[in-house]
C-alpha cells in the first residue's frame, strides 16, 4: 500500500511551483502588453497628426479659393470682417508655432 500524502502537501508543492514558473511568465506578459500599448499609442498619435495636417491643408485651400473667388467678383468672398485672412494664416501654420488655435480659458484671460 503506497504512503498516503495529505492533499494540503500537494497544494503547497504545486503552489510554490506555480509561483516560480508563473511569476516570470506573468512579468513577460505584462511587459509585452505595455510595450504593445505604447506602440499603438504612438501609431494613433501619428495618424492623428496626419489627419490634422490634411484638414488644415484642405481648410487653407478652401479659404484661398474663397478669397480668389471674392477677388474676381470684387468682394471679400462673404467672409466676416477680419476673419478669413487670420484663419488662413493660423491653419497654414503661419500664425502660430504649433498650427493649432489655443483656447482662452478663465486662467488665460486674466490680466496680471
């Protein structure tokens, strides 16, 4: 008759083996997941920049077309006073270093 091994001893041995083997496995899995997440974030950021660039170019082209059309007919193209040229410069990147309009919140509006 084989010796009887209590089930809790089997559990203790199995738990220690799982801990030794599982910890490096889980660490590798987490590192891979974090690395993949960072790569996806970079790809999304690059795609977002590309879409913003395309939108800015299309806006600048449309405004230039409206200005040219307005000049042909002797009008300002139906744009509000002082708005079209300023917006065209902002969207083409000439007005601001980043090419993006900044919002004016309560903190930015305060005069020191």
